[in-house]
């Protein structure tokens, strides 16, 4: 659905993104993660044909963004970082105005306005000026605006920023439900929990692409797997014993808790467990922990900084 | 064109609600199209009792039989310049307000993400400034003619307007001037985040108009059809240049990366 090849964009002497490439399939939710200034907004602007790349190529639904800007804007919906609404006209009129630039029949437009305003609990206040809306309400209105023409591709820049937990949950459920409608979602977010719960794949970027993978691939990567052991007594008593086992990359203890980083847990875990039991250790529990996206992300960003 | 009309319709609704735009227009109309012409023409007789005024008339027009008629003709030359106030002022109030409000509300990016072309956006914004300017200027022209004709009829028993000079100013010079000021306001607004400073364009461009009034009052220069046509032609030559610059500035990429935006 989206193919990005060797994309580079500079602003004067500053490189915003450098030689990035990725593909996104139809109805895939593609999480795009990176620290501030990593090039996320620049990428989303290039995907939505708002700005052009200096070099490289973007193809959306088989069309080059450079030569088919209007077509691409017709089939994409963009949620910008800042909701941006006309404050002195009503929420309903804001949606009516923006949607009038898309090629959709009037009755469908009106139905969609009603559908999304109701979905995001804004229908009761549809005639209120957008300027009187709270930040969260504006964000929901902006999301409605991005969806109003039923785009095939949704480009979302921080969709749950400024939303209360209930609304954020509702928006996440909604994004998840878009898969059924075969909508492709490009999700820029700082919220790693959101990215891990929604994305089929995540791309970690810091000007260049650091990694593209599914969450499972990232968790099964070469960073070692972690095992947490909680003892009835002090964990320090057993560190020497554990260290004797091969494949242990690291061990940290805190009171009765030991955290191990193990290269090959399938082999090492039974050995460690047997040694501990044989030595008379009283184990409350022994648990293999999968690294969270946040931990993986922070590790990757840290590694990148160290280069 | 349809998209430009959609922008125009929405903008006009907002302008009608914005008293910072229509209040100055109303005040200027009351002062320059009603109060001043009435005062000048109805109060012209006592002016003629002043020896300096007679000397001035003799200096500029030579020996005349009907000094009052000549004086009113001279006043009409000054009032003619008032016709240019609206074409200079209205677009410089509307165009910056329309563009800078978009910046303040961060509405440009989502707008540019629709299939709208930037040329349609520029056209829509320009029409928002140009059409009200033309309507207001024409209304102003009609009011001024009615006021002048009634007061001149009371004073001299004849109605001097409209004449060729006034028609040239109202329907040739004014639209050209308002087009240039609209484009200049668009250009300045792209680099500004403050409505008031961007609205200063009109004030700057209005200065030569004051200069013309000053030169006429000093007896050094009198507007006539030839000068007006030359002036119109000169301004017409400027039009393609300001249009080209405005089109260049109104590029999607320029708007998002080079325009000065609110922090």
C-alpha cells in the first residue's frame, strides 16, 4: 500500500530524515516511533504530500507522491500534531468545511459527520464553536476530520495526545477496528504502550531507521531474555551459584529478588532451577519476562546515541 | 474554482462576524464619504471670503468668473482621492486577518492535506479580500456621488458627478490598487504572525495617496484623466509581479516550511 524508498529530506543544513525505506501492507497498522526531532513529522508530511523529499521515492497505492498529490490526498486522512480547528465556527461546520474539499456526495458527507461526531461523543455539542472545546474534544474532532472522507490510509500523528484515559482507550479501540475495514494506518506516537498494543510492526527511527520489526521479533532479538527469581530469603546468597551456569549475561539482585539476563533460556533455565533447588533455595517464583517495547526502544535509542 | 468559492463563502461568514474589520470601514465611510464632502461643499462659501483662497484659485486656475464653481471642482479633485481609501484599506484589513487567523488556529496544515490546490487556496483568500473591497468601494462611490450631487445642487444648482475621472478611479484604478494591496498583504502575512503589523501594508501604500492630496493642495499638481490613465497603467504593470510573488509564496511546501508560524 505504501512503499518508501531511500527517502532523504533536509532543511537547510539539518537532515531531518536520511535514506529511510519501508513498506506498509494494506490494512496494516505501522507504528512509527522515535524521540523528538527524529523525523517523524517530516516523514508523515512527505507521506501526505505536504512536502517533497529531496531524494528517494514514495509510492502510495501504486502512485508516486510527487506526481499524484491530489489523488493521494483524496485517499489519505491526516491527523496533524496540533488539532487545528476554526475556533469561531461550530464543530459541525468545521467538519462540513473540510469535507467539502473531498469528492464525496453530500448525503454521505452528512451521514459521516453525524457518525463520527456521535462515535466520539461530540454530537450533543455539534453546534458549539470549536473554540469552546477542550483540548481532548478538539483532538477527537480532528480525528473525525481525518476520517470524514473514509480514507484508505490514515496518517496519525499522536492520536491520543491530550485525551483522557477513557477517550484514549476508545480511540485505540477504534484504530484497532480499522483493520476490519482494510484501512492502512501509519501511527506516529510517543506512547509505546499504544504502539505495542496496536501496531502490527513498529519502526524505530532517529533520522535513520534503527529497526523495523514486529513486537515479537524485537522481544526475541539478540538482546537476551530476562528471568526474574524471587526467593524467600536474600537473593545475594545465590548469585555465585547462578553465575556458574553458562549463558548468563548479567545478574542484578535487590533484596530477595534476582534479575537475570540469559542468552539461551531454553537450555539455562532448567539447569539454574535444578541447582537452586538442590542447594536448598526456597523459591517463591521463577518467571521469564519479555522485554516491553519501552525497554527495547530505550535500549535501541541508547545504542544509537552511543554510536 | 469550486474550492476557491467554498473558501470564499466560509471566510465571508467569518468577516461579517469580525467587527475589527467592518467597524473601521463604517467609520471611514461616514467620515470620508458623508461628513467631509458635506462639510467641504456646504461650507465652501465662507472659504471664498478668505483672500488666500482666492489667491490660491487665481494661482492654480487663473482668472475665473465663478470662483465657487471652480472651488467645488477643486474639492472634487480631493474627494476623488478619497475613492482610493477603500481599495487601499479594505484588502489590507481582510487578507492579513484571513491568513494570520489560519496560522493562529493551526488550520493550514489540515487544509493543505485535503485535495485542495494551493492556487485555489490563494484564489479563495484573494477573492475574500477583492470582492468585498469592490462591493464596499462601489457603495462608497455611490454614496459619495449622492452626497456631492445633493450638496452641490443645493449650493450651485447643478450635479457635477459622476464624471469621467471618477468613473476611471472607481472602476479602473481602484480594482487595480486593491489587487496589488491584496497580493502585498498576502506576501507580508506569510512572514508575519501578528495581524496588526501585517495590516500595516495598507497604511504604507496609502502614503502616496496622501502625497497626491498634498501636491494638489500645494497647487503643484492636479489630477486629470491623462494622469489617472498613466497611473492605472503603471499599477497594472506591477500586477503580474506581485501575483507571481504571491503564487510562489503560496506553495504548499513554502507554507509549511518557510512561513513564519505561531510558536
